[in-house]
């Protein structure tokens, strides 16, 4: 049931538009009669913002109604009245729902990125302070970065921290072979996600939001971009829409302006690589602490996903092989050493010998650094250690 508020037209006349009251009322009635509750909330919120300066009491009354308004049962529950959106031809579900209670491994974020993600959480945990300042939490965020740097994992982390479901758009199901159906599928998904507090992840955004000036794209995909822009503009602050892309250069320029927050996911730096190695090694980090330092050097330059893959192979070999993973560990060193500079390989060779992970001869075979150079590096390290004492 909706409460209808009749507003004195003088409130709107003071803004210079005598038709503002009637146009807002007609639009509100249209939304209510169509049963679009989330859009009713969004429209009331916009009116409250518009009259904040001319009629603060009205603005506060509307905001109070929004805070008190009952919401429909979540469509994510079994007894939900809202059906899961599906493609009408293939009957495939258009979204995948994840209830993120825990993560297999805690993500590793660079400091600046961590600050941005934590602010998204803080804005939703402390919405009342934002509302008191006349502000809404960020509605949309765009994650940009190369594959394997943690964009999807960050969305799952946010869902866990906020205690809301994560809805992931299934591009394979959304992209229909029938002309015009893809845009409708996208609307189904976003309308469904608008009806409950959640995080909606549009992964691989570049697949559905390519530049409209690309002559190689068909008209259907260009229309899809227009649909997407309209839906993002109407996204409510009750949910968080996250889009992720590996190819920001392919995105339509108009897409960038639609997002409240832009977060760039960099490749791991030295510190990030070291933390990732420590975390992915798990219990093995205590058994072979020298591997942590060595792998942090040789795996530098890889994405977090690639670092995890290499370390999981080492852990499996450690569990199965008689040499406790030594062969797999050396295979990683051999394959990655060529990507290091001469100084880095020299430091690596010295570390291998000093930690007794390899003999001088084996360190030479793995890094290409002569034993004479290794001995000099070890002597220099020893001398510096004595001087510090």
C-alpha cells in the first residue's frame, strides 16, 4: 500500500515550474499503478532531494517515509513471488546467485584499492550519517584491471562484508540470438536485482557495452549499450551495481560517466606479491619459510590468480612427491628466472644458497649466475650483517 502525499503547489512554484507538482504526481501514479515499487522509491528520493532547499520539512518527511517503507519479500528466497529471470527461448537463468558466507582465501589488495573498497562498505554500514548530510551511498562502481587481479573476488568480498547476496550476470544466457531479445534480457536482470538489497556483478562489461562508434558492431549491440546506460541511470541506492572489465579501451565513452566510483586493480607490487605468496602457501609457509622469500621474488610480475595457480601446484607436489615438492619448486624458479634482471637473479641465487634451498652449483643451474658471483654476493651480505652488529 502506498501513502500518497499532496504537496502545496507553492512549494514548486518557488522553483519557477508550476507544472512540477502535476508532472511529478502523474509520474508517481504511473509507477505505482505499474507495480514498480523500487522505481517509486527512487522517484520519491529524487523529489526529496529537489525540494531540500525550498522545503526542508517536506524533504525530511519524504526521506522518513523511505526509511520506514516496508519492502517486499526478497526474490532470492524460496517463497518469493518474483520469478527468477530467464531467457524466454532457451529458458536458461540469466543470473547466478551466490550467498557469500566465506571466502576460500582472503584477497590481497594494494593499499589505495583497499581504501576504496572499505569506503564502499562504510557507506552502506553507516547510511544514516550520509542521509543526515543529504547524501546517498555510492550506487555503482566500475572495476578496471587485467585478468586475475581480483575484480570478481573483490565483489564477493564486498557481498560477504555487507551480508547481501551476490548476483552475477550470465552473459552466455543474456546474449540471445533473437534480435531485440538481448536488451530485454538485460532489463529483466536489472529489474530483478533492483527489487532487493544485493550486489549485482556485470562481469566482462566490455562484451555488452562496446563503443557505439565501432563500425564492426551490429545495431543490436549498439542498442544494448543504450539500454544499459538507461538502466544504470535508474539504479537505486538500495543495491550496489558493480561492473568489471579487462578491456577499458573497448568501453563506450558514455559508460564511464555513469559510475559513481572507479577502482583500478593493479598488478601485484613487491609487497602484494609477498603477502599473496605467504597467504597462498598456507601451512607450508611455516614448514618452508625460505620458499616465501624466494617465490615472492620469482613470481613478481604475475597476477594474483597466476601466483595462486603456481603455488597450488607446488603444494600439491609437496603433498604427493618424495622430495616434498622440491622438483616443482625448482621448476618454477627455472621458468621464471629468465624474466628477472641480472641483479635480481644474483640476489635470488645468493638467497637460495644462504637459505640452504640449493647448493651453489644448483643455484647456478637455476639462475645462470656463476658460483664466483654467488660467493661474492654471500660475502657482501655477511659483511653487511657484521657491520650492522
